[in-house]
C-alpha cells in the first residue's frame, strides 16, 4: 500500500511565525512524539555567555514580541502539507494541526540590565512547545537585546552623558523585520525617533518617524536656495535643512541664513516659523560644528540647532565631544546602530536544563562539552539581584526555583568566575529582588505588558541609579558578580562529574 503525499507549492508571500524554526526542531519533536514523550514537560533556559563588545552589561529586550508570538502560536493546513513532504509522521502532523501553546514563561522584565550566565527566559512546556520555539525565541531576544544594548551606549546612557539620537539605519538593516524591530529596540535604548515610517505605524508615536530632506531634493532644483525655499514654504513650522550637498560653507551656510531671514520677513510675528535645525553629513564634523555654531551665533541665530550624521557611533561622538568640545544638538545614527557593527551577534543560547518527573520533581539536565566554560548550569533555576546600600546591583545569584533568598538572612554562594580569589563567600543581602517574573502560566498571560515609555524610563533609571558605574565603563569594565547557591553549585558539579568523569 502506497501513501500519497500532497505536493507542496511554494508561496513567496506566505508567513507563519511558528514555522520560523530550524528543521532539526521538527525532526527531534517528531521522534520524541513517536516514542511517547508528547506530554513530557521540559525546562529550557535562554542565556548568553558574554556581553557585546566585552563590555560590562547588556539590556534584555524582545519579551513583548515573544509573548505575542506564543499567544498566537499555531499551525495551519499549508504547514501540515509541507511537514508531510519532509517526512514527518502522520500522527505528529495531525497533532500539530490543533496544537496551541500552553506553557509557562518566566523572563526578565523587558529592559532589565542583565549579565552573562543569568537566564533571560525560562520556558516550561510540553515537549513540542518547548522544542519548536527555540529559533524564534533566540532570533527575537538576541536581535532586540543587541540593538537595545548598543543604543544605550550610542545615546550616552551608560556614561551619563545623554544625547539626542535619531535611528537612521533602516536602509542598511539586515532586512525589513530588522529595520522595524531595530527601530523599536533603539528607542527603548534611548533614541528619540527613527527614520522608519512603518515602525511608528506598528508601535505608535513613541517610536516617532522623523526626517526632512535628502541631497536629491536639493539637486533637483536649479539652485540650492530654491530648494531650501521650496521646503520652507511647504513646512514653515518645521524647517530643517541639509547643508553639504555642494559646499557647507560656500553655499549651504549662506543659503541657510538667507532662508531664515526670508522667514523672518514673511512671518515677523511668528517665531515658530524659523529654521529649526541644519544637518551636515560629510567632512570633518567636529570642525564643521564649531565653524557653523560660531557663524550662526554671530548672525544672531543661536536658535538654529545643529545635527550630525555620517557613519557615527558612540566612539566618534564621544571623541568629538571630549576632545574638540563639539556638542551637536542631535545625531542621526544609521548602520553602526541597526547592525551593532562593532559586535553584530548577541550570543544567546537555549538549553535544556530539566525534565519534569511524574512525581512533580525536576530531573536536572546538562550539556557538559569538552570545554568547562560551556558547561551549563543545570536545574530549574531562579535568578535574584542583590542590591548594596546605595541601591545598586551588587551581584546576581542563581538558585534552584524552590530556594528563597531574603534580605537580612545570610546565604552561602559560589562565584561563577573560576578566577575569583574567594570563590565561596557569605552574603547578607540588604535588599534582594527576584529577576525572573511570570509572564504566562499554562498558556495564559498573567501580567500587564508595560508601554514603550515605561520601558524606556525603566532602562534609563537602571543605568543612572541601579548599576555600578564601574560596570558602565566603555573600557575595561568591572565584571558583574554572578554567584550560585550551594545547592546549584553542588548539582552542577555532581552532574558534571557523573556525565564527564571529572569536576568543574
């Protein structure tokens, strides 16, 4: 008897996020399903091993999108047809047809300052729902965390020197979704707007679309002045001009002053109808700033703000500000932000750490590897942050989920850093906060998802008030202390010895 498999016809316009998986997720799930593990509950942790650019902190981002994904998780007829052509069993395919995600999610709150080895996401779900979401979860959390982290440095939040930065990178992002999600994450990280129109349409006015004119608009007109005048006549309340199409100082600056004088002549009693700003996109930006600022002030126009763009990043802006006293009123930052060009990969991983047993206990699981640095921390974990007397994060502690860490009560911990001079120590926390909070329980949302403004303020408050400044240094930052309880350390060491024949 032959089995007829309906052919699958590709469709370039088709999109179901549930199918954003690596194929091995389906092959594993199908095999486990056929061997009777359909209802087995697995626990996975998503964490990362180093901060981007080897700096002292990261920002956890992507939780909002991940929750939306899980709430709408499903497979349809097209998916089932394709899976059959790829050798998945009929029983498994039929199971997926009506499958809905009913797991439990604990995560860091979106925007939480985070550190290596500390779980950002803990998933507890039946086998299918735990395995098949790996790629989408990692893609979402890795990318948005990467861009939000980079944005906090570009906007100067980490050095307590905030800048007005507009995200200009959509045209150089790695695809449409990266442009949209990158704009969102960049705004959480401190940007005041984005050039991306769709981002505002998707996320609202807090991800504000901004922009004025390009060189092509000016080139189109017979003269630069005529282009400036046409733009000013169209948008008299929002005149922002680009000065470097031909020559910043030989034509751009004189025409800028001339246009502002014309606006004063036309609207003498309306101070809002003036040139608001001028942008330069080439040349020696710091030198250009100082000459323009001096010339505009001398012309009685100190109200015209100056904007810089052109392959900027945090180091270029910092150097202009520190060494040349060139403080632009705002910046447009493109590819160096939207791709996090200095370190374009956030290395989050998703690892099985426990399997729930019939008696309700959790059997720890561990990848050992031949490299001790890649030996994961097994068990169903909880993460805590201990704060010092100034209210700043002193260390993070990983415990088993059934352990409780309380303020005022001593606790023995083991430092995860193998080079620590005193690996075991006693802490008496002044204040402690549970980091992994429930977002979904049995597939149902159990918390309110804050808005963009609230998340943006949360990130800013942490970097200003709740993180040691030594961790925020752009060069050679202090490595945040991450500790394990004795119970976690023993579980890890014993399991490593059992599986790998040695001690960590």
